[in-house]
């Protein structure tokens, strides 16, 4: 008897300040690698921008970051933005964001129909209703096949678990034990060594899926902001629609 692949939703939390092509590529790389195993079927991807309460240097308001994300995601038929996290008044721990989306997905899977008036009302505040529409396409009548949520991240986040005081131990246990990680790492890094050196990660190593980024790409939001401040081109590093939005609103020191 053939076992159906486990349905997955990939969640990535971040500042997206601004969103770059690498942020989008991470999802594509992860979906390819997971689907090729035959054990998984990635049905959707969620990009969750942090709230203004994160108070990171050079962080532009969430209204701008969300508009840039929406513009960037117009070319994708499976990625979406969700605004629950950025609507919070203060920074939200990643474990809490994962728990929220797990609950949302379970409730939408178990009751996929939604009244038009309810859908319209939700769209004013969040794109989570779009997630419902994506998941409904994959519901096969078996309610046991509720999509699981995994945290998509770069190798730097995995290594940050070892930074004293940065993560609560119970949050790491919840993230890796209850959800799992999909880690996009770069050629030359050794995430397996880092997992070996961590008791918690070793305990849940079966829940950590390592994906090597063979086509090296060192785009970062920090470098994009630096280039914009210096009046340099960022074309082909971020979506054209995002470049237009940045210039129209003169963000990060850019001019029209």
C-alpha cells in the first residue's frame, strides 16, 4: 500500500526590510528538495513579517514592508503573506507564531467552507483567508491529512540557537520537536556538526531537514539598504515592483 506524502506548509518569519529575491528563492529551493523525497508535498508557503515592536535598526513601518511583500508575491501562485505577526503591538516569539498558524490551519482544514461576507472581512486585515483557499485544493476528504507547519530558515538561525539568552530552551524544544525545521544552508557550512553539538537538536534531528543551496546567492536586505543609501542599482536583486515602491516612497534613502 502506497503511503500518501505528508502535506506541508512552510513558514518563514523575518523583517523583510525589504523583501529580496533570496527570500523568495528559499521557498522554491525548499519545496523542490522536500517534494523530491516523495515523503512530502509542500502545499503552501507563508511569509510572516515582524511587527514594528521588533525595534530593529533601519526597520521601516510594517505598512511599507507588507506592501512590498504583496508586490513581490504577485508573481507566485503558492506563496502568501500573513499579517497576524506584524499586527501585534510587540515582538512575537517564533514559537508563538508557529503555534498560531498550526491552530489556524487545523481549523481551516476541518471547516474549509467560509461565508463570502466572512472572507471579505478577513481580507481587510490579513491574507490568511488565502491560505484557506490554497489548503482546500489539497483536502482529499481524509481529515487526518491536516498539513503540518515547518519553520523555513537559513543556517544562521539554526546556529543562533546556541547564542546564550537569545532563545528560550522550551521554545527551541517546541519549534524543533513539534514542528521541525527546513534549513537552507550554503556550500561549505556544516549544520550536521552544529546539530551534533546541541543536545536538543540531536534529540530531534529527524525533524530537521537540511537543504544545501548549491547556487550560491549572498543577497541580503542589509546589503540592499546599503546600496540604496549609496544611490546604487538593486535591479535583479529584488523584484522590479519592490524597487518601484521603494523609490515612490523614498525608503532607505532612495530617491525617485
